[in-house]
C-alpha cells in the first residue's frame, strides 16, 4: 500500500510540475508578445526616438535609459515617454500590459526553479528557460521604467530582476567574445611527442 501511495503522490507532483512549467512558458511568451506589442505598436514613436538616441550614444541603450531622468542628458526623452503614457490611452494600456506580463513571468520563473532542479531533464529545461529569460531580459532591458533612469527589469522583484539581468549578461558576453581570441585558442599547436 505504501508503494502505491508513493507512486500516486509522485504522479500528482509530476502533473503539478508540468502545469507549472507550462504556465511559466506561456507567461514568458505572453511577456515577449506584450513587450513587442509596445515596442512596435502604441509606444513605437517614443521607442524609435529612444533607439535612435542609443545608436548615437557610445554607451548604447543602457546609457540612454540611465540618463532618462530629470537633469539627465536625455531628460527630453523621459518627458516624451512620460507624456506618451499620460496622454495616449493606448500607450499606457500597452505599457501596463507589458509590465504586468513581465511581472507574471518573473513570479512563474522563480516558482519553477525547484521544479527544474528535481527533473531528470533539468539541463534541457534550464537551457530552454535561460534562452527565454535572455529574450525577455533583452526586450525588458530596452524598455524604460516608469521610474527615472531605470529600465523595466529594475521594477521586478529583486530575485526575478537578478535572473533576467544574469540571462542578458550571459547572452551579451557570448556575443561580445572576440573571434580572434577563439581562433587563437583553437590554433595553438598541440604538444608533440618526442621519442
């Protein structure tokens, strides 16, 4: 009887884990869609201005967002962004949907850490969610927060914010690696055997 009870409990836990994984993946896709909808839809005008400023700025988008504050170099962009959220109902609604979807994903993503750890396919699941984290993190890092000088990731709970910042950092470091350093490390001669 104890064996059947343990098997039954294991099945219940597996179903619950599957639902949690599915919920996290769906909320991640919803967050990506909502962020994209703001970038290309209701918030496109102000986001295009922010991206144009980032192309001309040596520090890129992160530098522009950090200076989008009162007395910052891009205070005018902050005013335009705030004005768009205050006067354009569609922009404010799209922004709130994106922020809400991002917060839901952050909660769901934190909730599945233990689920992934006890799964036999943990490595595959981790890679899958890390890729989703990076996509979401990249999109959210490029979206201003309602708070001056911050991005949307900064508004998340600390643990979720750290998770997405880490994912974005991993992706950036993978793309910023010097190809010449990789070639040099592969081209190093193998030690020869002397007899």
